[in-house]
C-alpha cells in the first residue's frame, strides 16, 4: 500500500516506524493453541481442581477451527470458547467440582 502511493507523506510522517508482520502458518497457530490450552488447563485446576486433559487431538481440533490466515490468532479464542470452555462450563453446571475431563 505504501509503495502504491495510497497514503500521503504527511500521514506517513506521523509514524516513527513501520513494522511488517508475516501471517501465522498452521504450525504457529497450533503452537499458540497449545499454549492457550495449557494456560486454561492450569487456571482451571487452580480455581476448580478440575484436570483438563490436553491431548494432541484437542490441540489439533481447536487449532483447525481457529486457523484463519487473514485474522491470525484471534479466531483461536473463539474456537477455545466453543470447543473447550463451553464443555467445561457444562461439566461444572452438572455438579462436577473435581475430577478429570477429556474433550474429544
């Protein structure tokens, strides 16, 4: 965009630098997903004493649902809510206060 002359120099001079970002690939999204699931798992155990089993299948499922090259890692959070957090909430609403939970 900058090379095409879309922005006037007065606008561009308001920035001290320009940072270009590469889109996240599937490998990056999988790693981000894994880190988010581990963080959620640890928080869930600390708060509710519920052990969430973070399997490769779960990581792949959330990463696949949350992969969008255009929006980066943002859709992962939505996928986490739909696939993991809602099932954990149902588990708690059913009266479970401890134990192990495996989400497929």
